[in-house]
């Protein structure tokens, strides 16, 4: 087996965090879809799918290293949002939390001198830089546009990518 019990357990917890983030983003996507803000909805549907893909990367890693996958129970996401700013503030908080979790996994891998895990986790550390900076940037745009001008956010997102 190429994975320690300690790292296996921590990655299982991370799988739960990634699936939780996916559900959270799905709830936000539904919120925007219900307001006929299709670009915002599409952005968050895409985020939900990315988080699900991240969870599956962790699942596959555990399986490839001979560990045991144990997906933890998840809590229901929040569905009633007061504003676009709230959704982006929560998104920044989620991404910061995921970043701290990824850093914790890397700490374990470094402590255990697990170079395979370090190489695997390196992708996630780089990904979190992108995720946090994207959410912080979009939060700033939403704050500038204001709740009454979310159509400007729609236009902004239509020019992204």
C-alpha cells in the first residue's frame, strides 16, 4: 500500500469537502437560474462540476495507492440567499477552507516524506490559487456592480473564458 492510514483518512475527509463544495455551488447555480441570470447560473454549474471532478481525483488516488475510500456524510447546502454578494462571499470562504484543507494534506505528505502524494497534491495547491483569486475577483466585481446591476455581471461573465 502506497498511502498511510493518516493520509488516507485525511483524503477521505477531503473527498467530503469537495462533494460539499460541489453541492454548495449547485445550490448557488439554482438560485441564479431561478432569477433568470443564466451566465451566473452557468458559472456556478461549472464550479459544481469542477468540485465533483476534484472529489473523483481524490477517490482515484486512494484507489490507485491501495487505500480505502470512505465518503463522509454531507450536510444539506444553503438554498436561501439574500444577495449575489452573499453567494460570492460564501464562495471565497469555501475556497479558503478548501485551500487550508489541501495545505493540511500537503503537510501530512511532507511529514511522512510521501513524495508521490506531494506530487499529486501539487496540482491541487496550484488549482486553489486559481479558485481563490477567481472568487475574490468576482466578489469585487459584484460589489462594484451592486445588486441592482447584476445584468452587468451577466455581461462580464459572458466575456470570460
